C-alpha cells in the first residue's frame, strides 16, 4: 500500500470507527529471505495483520452507512491485498501438518489430542521394543550359559573375539568423534 491508500484507510489517524490502524510496512514482506524461521515469522505477522484487517472490516460493516462505503471498499481491497501477500509468503514455508490435526480442528477439538495420542503410541511401541530387546538379551545370556557348559573352550574364544571387536568399535567411535584440533566431541547429557 502506498501513503495515499494509508491515509484513505484512516491508518494515519483514527479510522471511521474510532480505531487506530497499525502502520503498514510491506518492505519487510517484499524482501526474499531463505531463512525458514524468518519466513514463518513473516507468515505469522501476515496472519496477525489479516486478523486486524478483518476486525476493522467487522467494525466498519457493523456501523455501516452510506458515508462509510468508500472506507469499506478500501478495507476490503486491503484485506484482499494482505491475503495475496500471505499466500506469497506461505509459499516460502514448508510446513506439513498431518491431516488428522486438521480434521480435529474441523471437528472443534483440541489438536493437542493428536499430539497426546502420537506420544502415547510411541511410548507403547517403545515398551514393546524394549520387551523384545530384553527377551533377546535373556535368550543370549541363557544360550551362552548352556554353550559354556557344553563347549567351554569355544565360548571362551568367542568372548575374547567379542571383547576385541568391542574395543575396536569403541576406538573407531572415539576416532570419529574427535575434532580436527584433537579435542573430543562430548555428547550433552539430557
């Protein structure tokens, strides 16, 4: 929007409904930034601006008279322009929302229910996987005990080979986690 449209819309002072409109700053929206967070912030700002325009439009329509026809048309044009701007900004954002979340919102439910269900499902799958892992560890331990009673020499050489391969794997992991300057990467504890 240019300055003459801002003045006609009443953004320079009080609007036809006694509301002060926010100043328009399209230069930030016009700059193309590849930062996803910045793109998302621009879309969020555009959504907030659109909500403000919708509120102004509601106030204008609710107190409509023939004298407010021009401001109404200008606010409608401003809304269309901002919606077009929002579409252009949203094309830069790659946000994927699961259909289940949109369906919950359409049904008037809280989308946090979807998050809760996904987390509960992950916890259940994690418990099943942990149970399988524990079962295999128990089976391995039991097999080693049985094999040790039957073939003690072979089990001893197996354990030596496993110890050497474990030491080699640990050495390789440490070599990969070292930085070019010789420091070692340290994982942050949670």
